[in-house]
C-alpha cells in the first residue's frame, strides 16, 4: 500500500562537517589493507635505497669537520652487516 506521508517526509540536511567525515570515510575505504600498505612502503624504501646507493647519494655532515655521510644500500646483506661499524 502507498502512503503519501512517506513521500513528504524529508531527511534532515547533512552538515558540512558530517559530509566531510563521510568523504574521509569513503576515501579511507578505498585504501588497501594496512599489511599491504606496510609491504608496499617496505618495497618502496628498498627500491629508493638501491637507486640512491647506485647513484652514490651522500650529504655533508656538519658536525665532524665536513665528513660525508654515504647512503647504504639496504637491499644487500653486506650493507646490513656493516651498519654497526658505520653508525657507531
């Protein structure tokens, strides 16, 4: 059965803040699972480390009279084993 009262009832208009929160929730639902994000960020760090190490990226350390700080390629285990010598 059709009721004319249902057609005339209107939902209250959403406030600007509620629409903003709905948009944030919608965008958040588009993101992949947190474990997937973590894995993607780990891969991105490995790739960017490899690229920076390949091109020999370094910076000047202002503390001990301009000694250079070289970038380590964390993709290779030999770099991981040499970290305690470099950073101590």
